[in-house]
C-alpha cells in the first residue's frame, strides 16, 4: 500500500469516527429529550393523582364534619327538650306552690 492509500484510509476512518460521534451525540440528545418528556408526563400524572387524593380527603373530611355536626345538633335538641320539660315541670310546681300558699292565705282571712 502506498502512503496516499494509507492516508486515504485514515481519513475515511476519521470521517467515519466523526460521523459515529455526531450520530451518538444526536442519539444522546434525543434520549435526553425523551427522558424529559417522560419525566414531565410522570410529574403531571402525579399531580393529577395528588389532586384526586386531595379532593377525596377534603370530601371525606366534609362528610365527617357534616355527620358530627348532625350528631351535635341532635344531642343539643335532646338537651333543649329535656330543659323545656324540666322548665314546664318547674312551672307547674311553682303554680302548685303558689296555689297552696294562696289557699293558705285565703283560709286564714
């Protein structure tokens, strides 16, 4: 082989190596781009799932609060009814007491 042939082969090899390097760089850029797209997609999916979980937690909390509020309302209604009954009972006791006192006063007159 002559020097020119050897140099030509070296240049071809260098050219092929440069082409392979450029191709590898392009592949690397594409892989990075694809990975970023996939990461963005994963993040968006995670955010949607987090929003869904948050909405469920809020709804569960609201339901729990409503149930507790209703329980408190019923308990307080029973308390009010008991107080009303005691009050009416006390009124009748007071009426009876005053009536007895009145009768006692009338009988002494």
